């Protein structure tokens, strides 16, 4: 029997679970009042989480992608990114800091290497430096442009 994979926005009462996942892997905690947080469910069980965090009126960051070990390989990360990208269309630029080995995965969703750092918020540039100083894997600086945004 095929498992059912669903993605939906997190609810206030689920924030303890969300931040428990982020604490476990050393990620910054989320705030439901500011962040768009998505939860993946397989047959009703929480399988993963991801978020879009606003940075400026035109910039956001896609991140906090985490799939629980028991659910890896089931397409959870793809569905989370799809959902979050579809719900972040009000931002002109959505930034992402993926590990280098995940570059092709994120390119499938329209992300690509930043060519002009002049439009990248300083908070993302600082986080990019921090990631490369902290993690053993190279971290890339990616952006996805939402061309349909009118300013």
C-alpha cells in the first residue's frame, strides 16, 4: 500500500515539536509569528519540517530543512521545498544556503548561485560565512528570483 505524503503549515500547538527538531540538529529556532513553517506528514506521522524566514520586505531565506531519519528517501524534502517555494512568492528573492552536495537538488526548484552579492542581505552573507567556518561541508549561496513580484 502506498504511503500518503502531505505538507501543510505548522500550527501554534506544534511549535514545541518543530523547535525540538531544530534544537536536536543545532538549527536556529523558529517563530510561527514570523516564519512560514511547513510540516511533512507520512500517513499522519510527522516526517519533516522546513521554513521560509522573511529577511527584508523583498528577501526571504528558505531553510531549516530537516527530514526525520525514518522517513528519508521518501521524497519528503522535495515536497517540503515545493510547498515552501510556492508559498514564498511575495518575495522578490528567496535565498538558500545548501551544502554543496545538495546543489543539484535545489537547482530543480529554481535556485542557483548568487552572481551579484550586492543584493544579498548582510544577514545572509554573515550566515554563509558562519556556515563555511562551522560545517565540514562547503555551503553554497543560492537565490531564486520570483519574477512575477511587482513592487
